[in-house]
C-alpha cells in the first residue's frame, strides 16, 4: 500500500534517490507479509502515482473458497440399524478417509 508523504521530504533527503522534487513524489510504502504481524514500512520515490490496489468482492472470494473445498458427507451410523428406538441416542459419526 502506498501513501503520499505530506509534506514531502526536503530536497537534500536521501528519499529522493538522486532525483529532485518535482520529478515525482515520495510515498510511504507499507508491506504486510501474509497473515504475519511483521510489516515493512519504507519511503520510496516514484515518478508517477502507484496504481490503485485491486479490490475483491468478499462474496466472490467466499464463493471461490467454497467452490474449491472438497468436503464429503459424514458417514452416520446408529447403534441399531433398524427398528424403533425407545431411548433417544446420539448418532455416531464414523471417520472415513474424506471425513475426519
């Protein structure tokens, strides 16, 4: 993510990377590393404003995640395969290769 530094650094600042004010601008660049708490912040001179960050619709992203999931239905078993149950019981979820 880039943010224009305001006010801009003085002309003798190393942030200008041997350029002069007016040839571009100095931006603060913030980089987040995945889900890590580590963040890198630095000043960077650019000749033109950086492109806007791409935005993704959360609903589209969620649907994409659901579409890639490979979830099988659990294998449900009962202590008694047939007949009436006089006492309520919990169904048993049996683990298979696809359900754990």
